[in-house]
C-alpha cells in the first residue's frame, strides 16, 4: 500500500515570536515508490544497466539520501510526500528527524484523519469512479506555536489544542488513469475541506477563547489557513484542476482571476468553495525599467500582473524560482507537465494576489505567498563534468520523477 505522509520538521530553537512576521514553509514531493521492492527480479538487471548512468531510475536505497538532503536543505516546516511505501515511510521518518506523530517546536499536531477519494470516503480502501486504484487524502490539524500569545505558554497542551486550529494541511495523490475520478475527487475534496474548517471553528468555540485573545471580537471565528499539497495528475487545463481552483485560472495567457464560470457570474451569492494556486499568487517585486520608472516584473509562463499587486523592490522575488515542469520522468522529455501543486484555500485566512496590497483593516492577519519555487531533481556541472569519487558520481542521479515544490507563506 502506498502512503501519503505529512512530516513536521523540527527546529533547533524556538524562534522569537514578536520580532518578525510569522512565516510558514511548506513543500510537496512525489518520491516515486520503490519499484524494485515490488519487482525484485528487476534488481540485478537494472543495477548493471543504470549504475552511474545519467538517466534512468535508480533504486530507492541509492536515491533516498540525496532526496532527503534536498528536503532538509530547504528547511520546510511541513512537507507532504506522495507514493510512499511502508518501508519508505520508515526511511523518511528516520532520516528527516522531524515529527510524524508528535508535536514539533513550531507546530503542535492536534488531529489527523484520512478519507478515500470515492463515493464512500469513510470506507478504507474504497475505489472511486474510473480510478485505476484506491486513492486517498490525509488531513492534519496544527496549532502554530509562533502565533500563540505569550500568556498561553503555561497552558497544558490539551488546553491549547482544545481552543484553536491555526493550520490545516491536506495531502493527496490523484489517480493517473481516471479523468472522471480526478474531477470527482476535486468536488469531494472541496466538500471535505469545508467540513474540516467547520470542525476547527466548532472546536475553538467549544473550548473557549483564551483570555489573551478576548480583546478580538472575531477570535472565535478566525478561520485556519488551509493548504492542499499533492500530485494531482491533472494539468491546469483539465476539469479536476479547474473544479478545485474554481475555474479562476482558465487561460494562462490572461492570467489569474481573468474569468469566472457563467454560474458564478449570474448569481449574487458568495462563490462556491475553491482553492488558489500558489504559483499564480506569488507577490513579486517592482523593478526599474530602462528609463528609470517602476515596472512590474513579468512572470514567465503566466500573466503580467497589474503593478498595484506588486511589492516594493526590496525583499520580494521577481518571479517564480526554478524550472516550470514539476514532473520530469526518468528520461529526457520536452513535454511540459505541471501536475504537482500547493494550493491555499479561498477563505478569510488567505489573501490572494489581487488584494495583497490592500490596506483595509479587513485584511489583518492574513497569509500571502511570498516564495514559490520548483527545485531541480537532477544536478550536474556545466558540460556534464562530474567528480571521480563514488560519492561525486552519485551527484548526477535523478532523485525522483517529480520535482520538489516549495512555497513560503507570510502572515501580516
């Protein structure tokens, strides 16, 4: 059975809360299941064919150390893995050194639940629609200790857990065969997420608001940040992605927020629940044009956003970092494939790009996307030069057929 794993990373010391804006770094990576453990007769042949070969799939026991190094280097608070077999789960938990079940120094785990992407989501192992195999989604509720008021530090974990959920992370891996299954999975996830948010708010109201928070009239109704991570196997033009994102990214040439569905346009009610796509919601900096005037930095492969949605020149990125494709396979290919996503939920906790620079008091304490990057899964010096030691030769290995996606959120 393949697992979806949400890993909490530990920190060496708890950061000072009052000295900076809270930031949250999350990542998503399909690690590629250990195919050789399922097909042991392949091992001798592939060992001979692929040893020190630039392309091709290497065994998990050769890939795992560098794959984990990549995750550790980017110092993620939470990372969601897909396509994880049971023994790979143990390897990741041991090598990462984070907390998969207990609380970390940054995030306190409140609850974990699993649902299957099928018409009977509470039935373990149930397969939905035209999917080739059972698929699932994992929800993890966290309390962000960086956001905890100082007066609460003496409270017991059970007291703190009963009062608030600051973050919900969902991790999923959609079916690669079923087109209908991906669309229906999107509809189901939107329904499940709404239930998760309602449950978090109800738990906070039942637990009461700590004395240090009673100054805010909205404390009990402050919605948690919800982030969906995963390999959706659904490119942006497909129905699954479009349903999940509320059809707000219908045309990459015109960019985010360009179109809405006829149903949304004809009603005065609030739009149905949906997600934003972090790669389209990155706050980018202004840059100087050749004539010395401020100009908006264009985002490659996307729209040129209005300059009012851009941050000042210092500290913000100019565009998305890294390559475009999130899926590469293990052989050279020029087919564009972006199927791995980090998606913040469209509720009151998140500020989309179109409203990032708003000064209204209604924007207080909202999260925005300040970093977005796709990390290379293959490293080699210019010209293909490699070292001569065994360790250096391994550097030219494809770590997985997917790339790590990293997003940083900032609360302001």
